[in-house]
């Protein structure tokens, strides 16, 4: 279960993490990409934080859609369309909701993945955002199916996300600028997978604070 206040809290915490890890994410991207992932994500979520007060009183779907549209328009490179689509698809999945059940949360994540796969023409195992996102969502599903709370499921999800980040060090990039490096991309973690892992870290922290 997640309330609208918790969704807003997640967005704020995630925005803080993108500012905090701006240089780290940029450094990872300089190794294999355009060298601007942290800069772009931090700029995008700064814009989100400026937009948030204007949508705080709306339904969760409108809030997520506003976040997505802001990211599309302010985050450069591939990340803006991918993260923006993820938030917009998640919002569309929970239309009209004032609070989210566990099933709603899982559906929103699934739709977000579908949006990224469609927009990025990517699948798991290509050294992208999906390599931390899909394992994390699978961990949530397995944990909820085993009778765990969403708070505990998000602990498992964050661990799975960071496991996915480590996995990206072992595989060749086949998408984006990193794909130009071929085998030289091995040994470097994917910056997009890393920024996505911070999203699950933010969700885990918010859920723990709320005690769900």
C-alpha cells in the first residue's frame, strides 16, 4: 500500500539522490557514454521539484504524469524519454487512484518497464536501465507472493537492483553510445542501471519510514 503522500515523498527523496549522486553518475557515464547522465538526471529532477507544488493536490496518476512530462522536456540524451515514459506509463496504470494497493504498485512498475522497452527498443541483458529495474520488480513480485510486506519486498528489490548494476559490469553494451566500445564496455557499470537502483533505494527508504 502507498498513499499519495508517500508517492510525493518518493519523488522528493529520489530527486535528492539524483542531486547527491550527480558527479558519480556522470563519472560512470564518462567511462562509456556521453558523460552527462548525472548532470541530466539532476537537472531533470530539479525541474520536477519546481513542478511538484503545482500538482500535489491531484491524483497519483496526474502527479506521475507531470513528473514524466517534466523529465522528457528537461533531461537530455536517452534518459529523458526513457525515465519520462516510465513515469507516464506508471501513472496511466493507476488512473484515478488516491492510494495504491500492492497490486497497483506492481502493475505500475510493469507498465513502466513496458514503456522503457518500447521506447528504448531494449531487453534485459543489454547493459541498460532494465538490468537493475527488471530484477528489482521480479524481487517485489516474489516477495509479495511469499507473503512479505511491501516494505520488506522493497528491501529485496533494492538488493536485486544493485545486483543488476554489478551484472552490467560483466556484459557488453549493445545500446546507445556505450555500444560503440564493444568489449571495452566490460568492467564498467551502466549509469542508467545505477540511477534506477537509486530509485528503488528511495522507494525502500520511504516505505520503511512509513512503516508499510
